[in-house]
C-alpha cells in the first residue's frame, strides 16, 4: 500500500510503501539519484561507519566478517518508551547485468557470534533483538540516473503498535534513503 510520496531536499521524490505480510511490517522506498551504482553499493556495505552518517540513531554498527558475503550487527537507540533494538545480519552482494543488490537476512547470533551477542547484551541490557529481518538495497541504472530501491521486512520485537510501522514508513524510510544517497555522493 502506498503510504506517501515524500520530497527529500537532497534527493527529491521518494515513493513509500508499507504492508504487513504474515504480521511482519514490510517497507519499501524508491528514489533516483545521480550517484553511481558502485558508490551506492559501497555506501550500503559501509557498516563500520554507519553511526557517523546515518541519521537513524545507530549507537553501534560493526562488521563481524569480511568478503562478498559478511556478517554484521547494528544497535538502534529508540526514544522512550520504545526499547532499543539490535539485529545480527548476513549481507551479500548480487549482480545481475547492470543491477546490483545488497541483500541481508537475520542470523542466529548466539550460534554464529556468541562473543558479539554477549557484548551487545552486556552493553545494551534492555535492547531487544528484532525477529525477522530481511531486505535489500537494489541499485540500477535508469537513463542518466540510478534507481534506488529499498525493501525491508522486519519484526520489531516487543510491543510496537501498528501505527508505528506506518509512521516509520512515512518518516524514517525516506530519510534512510537520503542518508545512503548523501553518503554515496560524498565518496571520492
């Protein structure tokens, strides 16, 4: 369901959609930029510096492995009374012709990265792990621009009312897309 068309000063129009699938919030955003596909991909995979350029209140963001496929985690500070959230993900890059996708899926941190999950639990004892978390950044040339397509389905965990998912789609998603575009444009 299309929620809004938002104008982000730095990138222009962002089409925003929100839908619940099997009780899980799914968000989608589409925009266009003059940043290159390769710079967009670099920005999407730039996990270790995300706390410095993302306007989301990420308080920790770390790659746990390297390569075309790699594991990482992030911790998001939420305003009271919503508890902070964290997620452990496996990201991978997929190329199909001119289109490049950075996709991710939830991983079992306790089985895969026990020291990292112990650190997160000790440092952020009240934070909740997201359940389902699967998504992708898809970048494709479209004329003289690059289409930026962001898709994510995430189960926030805890008690988050339905209106919060819709509000996230309308407010945060366009900002997230603008952040990654601005990061890509700032690369040399």
